[in-house]
C-alpha cells in the first residue's frame, strides 16, 4: 500500500487503546505512560545516523511513572540477546509495565510487550502483548507475512482477518528502536508506518527543540519530540487538549530519558531512573538549562 494512501487514512494509532477514562485513573496512568514509551516509536526520519549502533543486546532502561506528583509504578525497556527467527537473526525487545503496591490496591497492572525485528531494522517479524489489568487479561499475537504484505491479529486464539501493510512497517514497540537509529533535526517532521494488527497508520511527530533535562539518571542533552495526537485513540482521544512530549538524548543512542503528557485524568510523567548496557553519556556542554541550538 503506497505511503500516500496511508497518510490519508483516518485510523487510530495502535497501542493506545485504554478504553477511555471511565475506569480507574490509576489504570490510565500506568497504561498511558507505558503507551508513551511505545508511541515514542512514532519518531521517524529519512536519514540514517552514522555514529554507530544506537543500542545493543543487554541494554536496560528503567523508568519511574507518576500521576501528577504521586508515584504510580514503573516501566522497563530491554534489548534481550539475539535470536533466530524466520531464517534470520532477530532483535528481541521487551517493555514491561507494573503498578506499585499503592496502586495495586485500586487496579493492579502487570503488562508485558515483546517485539522481534530483523537485525538490519527493516521490518517487524513478530509482536506479542500480554495484558493483566484488574480482571482483564489478554494474550495478543501479531504475525507478519511479508510475502503477502499482511499482518494478522490474534487474541487468545481468536483471529481477525489479515490486514494489508506497506513495506518496512513495524509494530508499536520495534518501531521505537528503529527510530533510535534515525537522524533528528530541530524543526523536522518524522514519519513511518506502524501496525498493531488491527490498524495500519502513518505516524507523524515533530522535533520541537533541543534542551538540557535533569532526571534521576542524570543530566542529558536532548531533543524534545511531540507526536501528532489527532488520530490517537483511548485516553488521548478523550482529552481535547491532550499533549504528549518525549525527550531523547541528542547523541547517536537516542535514549528516552523523560516523557510527559496531559490527559483528561490529569498529567503523568515518566523519568529514567537507571540504565545499563549503554555507552557512557558524553558530558553536557550547553551554556545553560533549556538553551536552544
């Protein structure tokens, strides 16, 4: 399917269906924050960076999530050891999100997302999402058939009809890692096709500015990215003035260090607390906090 056709479709961005705000705001906090880390994958560009690999097996990033000022849980992004899938070497990415003990008393969340892509980061190979949220449990698998250019969504054995996808399409988690190898420039607009097996959409985001931010893991020179939320569903869709911001390091690793969003149930943040399996962060040499470049 040509990219121009995708851009004209009015489909919701996958990975963000939190069933609105009628349920516990704690549930929306954990899921929306985890979704932000996935939606961070809507950061695509046209040029490949040349500074070396952005990530490697063994990388682990841990984030603390807050609803307003109240700690709500944590999320972890990991790159597991290489695997062999569909006749090729494959990356294996994992996102886990869990509520803390206080939130568990209201609505326990234990989610895990696994994604596999080829090691040249050209396309997704397999996607799996296991949700345990209150009484709701889902085991979702999205398989990719690149001979037919289709993706199929299956939840606990119940399969939907395959949908057409364009060449180079990623799932909502793997595309985040793909984006980390891409060139970013202030004022640029980034785009790439993504699917959750139910919808196929062209994601768009803007590179707003470059600034220094402090999080528990340290001080970082970053790009501020703002995804376009016009076609985003779930809790974002029900918030007329919803806004999502993501800060990624300005070096070739593109590490996510902070996320912030305003939604109908309030604001939430996620901040990088610790990391391992990454190269040392270069010293920040900016002249002042938040200076533009």
